[in-house]
């Protein structure tokens, strides 16, 4: 099934409107993505919490519609 780049980007930009986001389809199947997100919202927040914010932005689709997401998050 998978999640298209457009839908994934929509979820992420909605949650992190000021972020720089780079998406990479790791397997060419729209099911295994890497997201590099640089957002001011991550300033002063531990990496685990940053990742939790990203998963929350996906509105429960992680593990279902989206199988795998490798994350690289940081503040500018």
C-alpha cells in the first residue's frame, strides 16, 4: 500500500510549517521513507520527544499505511 510523498509531506508540513523537510524513498515502494526535518519547534527538546512529535503528526498512520520511517530531526 504505502504512503505517497505528497501525503507524507502534507502531514509533516502541517505539523511543522517552518521546517526544512527532505524525504527519501528508501526502497522505491512508498512504504519505507527517511525524513530529515530541521524545525525551530525542536529547539531545546530531546530527540526522543522530537520523534514523538513527528509520529503524532502522522495521525496514527505509522505502522499501517506507512510501514517504516527513519528520522533525522534537529533544530536549526
